[in-house]
């Protein structure tokens, strides 16, 4: 008898994440070469008791990257994704030489996600699970320095 192997990345239906409140925002460092990235906020359903449900929130896949999600307050987890930046530098070896910008590497993630989609990784009763959500973009106010 030949048995097929099921994908270990099966998506569960979302039952405990408040998708209307969960969002991400884009940040940019005011310092040259300081970088940029995303702040991600995952809001849980207020009726959920993580301990009673034996759920442990672990991380999130978003924008071809993975971030751990850290507990902020009851019902709120936050993650950060920093974009890789290329750098140009000048070196002296008799003559000035301009190094090329490094290509941005895209991490291989096990899911195909569109622009606003994310996958939350969690353990329920010690079993690794995944659920796909949509994050809304929340604009931040930038103050010039």
C-alpha cells in the first residue's frame, strides 16, 4: 500500500484572531542606512483564553519573511520585520573603487502570500499549526526632524 504524504504546512481556519483589528505599519529610520521595515500587530479575540485553549503564539510569515510575535498585553502580539538594505562603499586600493549594491535576497517561505496576507504560526496542545489572515495597512504619521 502506498500512502501519500500530506503537507506539514496545512492551514487551519482562523478562529481566534481578530482580523479587523490586526494590522501592519511601515517604518523608515530617519538615519541614513538605518533601514526600514514593518511593525505587525496581531489582535486576538477578546473571548480567547490562551492558557485554557493551550495555545502558544509563535510567529508570523509576512512579506516573504518570518518574525517572532512577542506578547505586548492581553490580546495583543507584535512582530518586526526589517528590510535588508544594500550598501555602497568606497575602498582605497591605489584607486577609488565603488562596490556594487548587494542584491536583496528573498527568503524561501513555505506559503504563497499576496501583499496583505500573513500566516500566523502557533502551537495548540503542543501541535504546530498555521492560520492565514489578512492584515490591513495602517498609516503612521511621520514627523520631520
